[in-house]
């Protein structure tokens, strides 16, 4: 029987700027999921129907109920915690034409 064994991130505390980044990642997670569903022929509808490929969450992230946003947020937060736990640091690039990009470096020593 399979026993999940996720990386332990309970001791990881995220900085305020990284917490703000998690919301951007959560929204992007939804956007990627929705784009994939639409590419597979799914459409929006009030009730989910696997056969007809109808899903109520094929709406903008802003329109999602908080329960659905929280699912995406939890995924983003855990991903950020794992990245840091593995020894990477996340820093925003200095201001330039691509100031919305992030730099990720590995600080873990072998």
C-alpha cells in the first residue's frame, strides 16, 4: 500500500514578500489548470459533468469561491516551503524592464 511521504516543511517560515508571491502563484495555478481544461474541450457550467466536460470552476480566479482559492493557495505555499527547505532562496530581481521576474538560487551545500 502506498504511504505518502512529503518533504517536511513544518519548520519553514515564509517572509512577508514570499507570502504575497504565493497569491500570484495560486492565481497562476488556477490559470494553468483552466487553460488545460479548456484545451481539452471543457466549458463552464453550474454543475460539474465529466461526460459533457462541464466544470463550475472555469471562471476567473477572482470569481472563485474562497474554498477553491484556498486549495490553490495551499499548493503555492507548500511549493514555496519545499523550495526553501531544499536550500534555495527566492529574491526579486532588481528593478529593470523585467522587474516582475524572480531569481531563484540554490544555497544548499552538498
